[in-house]
């Protein structure tokens, strides 16, 4: 187990790998407005808060100033992610622009965002492709987390109630009752889980987003006990599929598939978030430690996180997930950064 100072130093290297180079490639480009840099800025905010790095918070203010004009390209669910930092930036700066922009987007989500027949947000993306009537696990992290944070900032229960509903309907539609883990997506029109892939990163988005969302909205609306029960079933199911090296295969019930770093880091981070929320007991700390060691082995000296699968829509079949190439990405850096930051904050040596 790494010491607290070692974890902090590792987190700083991962963070600087995200911000020190301006690159044009899709996976590591911070200077755009979509889910990839969105996960990047969400993770940098978590890092700044948990480790106490004021420089990281200042970076987010500068990043927003440089890139806010890009938000005008059009609203889709998958590009809501960058807005999740706006509530905190408004609290810190008092700049009314952050509040007005966030409220405008929150109202779009409530009134105009496309929905499936069950009322779940349809997973719309910036790319020229349509996923009609599809629900993806990614949406909870990419869009609903923002809505929950907006609810807490404004005290408006309408945002909190929508966030709670979206969390519950996503869990109901995506959770496998046999194993407790989640399928990648749900097709409302066809009434099936498409390829029925138990994709690791999909599970990571949800195991991490769920307690974060609940924490933001709990003072404004009751969080259904069903959400907590389903979260615990998910957490337990994930432990069942954890490999001996602490990681998960990119499709977790396919042990011959490659180990995937971003999903593994996100799952362990989600367990830690669940422990902090009081939803999970400390018995998960040992499993987190296993993952932490596996993830750290995939961090290069310059902070680059390796073993991260590229952007992955719901694939046509299970084998297609194994064909997704691995390369460094902001979301791989980000989920690793969140894990390192939470591990730094929480004493993993207690309560084993």
C-alpha cells in the first residue's frame, strides 16, 4: 500500500499529464467541449477539493474562460459533463455567469432534452449518429451529476427530483437481476439490452456517480431506498468479477479479455465514495487496495495512465468490445485521479 504522500505525488503527476500539454488528439484534448474533457474537469475538481490543490481550482476557472464559447455548439446529453464544475466555480467566484449558464442548461434538461418512453434521458452525442430510444449507463455521470449539483446550489427541488428519478430509472433499466452488475445499454423500443455486455466502464460511471448524486440531492428530496439497495447489489456484484490482479476485464464476465484501467479505477473510486456515503462497509477497503495497486502499476513515470480503452458505444456483440484499442485519454487519467485522490483522503489501512 502506498503512503499518503506517495499517493499525493502520483495524483499530481496524473493531473499535470492532463494539463501541461496542448494536444489535438481526441483522447487527450482538454481544449474542447464534450464528455472527454468533461470527465477531465470533473476529476480535476475532485482532486483539487480532496487533496487541497488550489492551483487545480484556478486551472478550472481558466479552462472555462478559454472554452465556454464552445458550449454554444448545441446541447446533447453527452456534452453536459463540463457543466458539472459550474456550481462549485460559482460558489468560489461569485460570478453570476456560472449560475445563469448552469440554470439555462438545467432547464433545457428538464424541458427539452430527448427522453425515452420510460422518461429516461436518451443518450444523445455530439457525433453525427443517432441512438434513438437508447439508455446508456454513461448518462448518470455525464449529465445527471450536473443536475444534482445544480439542485444543491439553487435549492430547487425540481432539479433534485429529476436527478433522483433518472438515477432510479437508469438502475432499473440497466441492472442485471442475476448478477447485480449493469449492462452497457437498454433499447426501449426493442425492449432489450442490445449486445447484453457487462461492460466494465459502464459500471464504473454508475458506481461512482450514484453516491455523488445522492449526496447532492439528499437535503432536497428523499433518495429512494431502492436506489441504495440496487447500489449495494451492484457493489457486491462487482466484487465477484474482480480479478486476482485487482482489475476487471473490459467486459467483466469475460476473463480472457484485456484488463481495462479506467473502468477498474472508477469502480474502486465508486466503492470509496460509497464508503464515505455510508452505503458500504469498510470490508470493501481491501478490494480497493487490490485495485489501487493494479492501477498504479499502469501509471508511467510522467503520469500517463496506460491500458485505457478508447471511446466505446454499445457494441454489436460481446467480442467487439475486445477489439477496442487502448490509448491514453482524459477519462482514463481522470478516473485514476479520482481514485488516487479519494484514497489519499480515506485511510485504507483502517477497518479491514
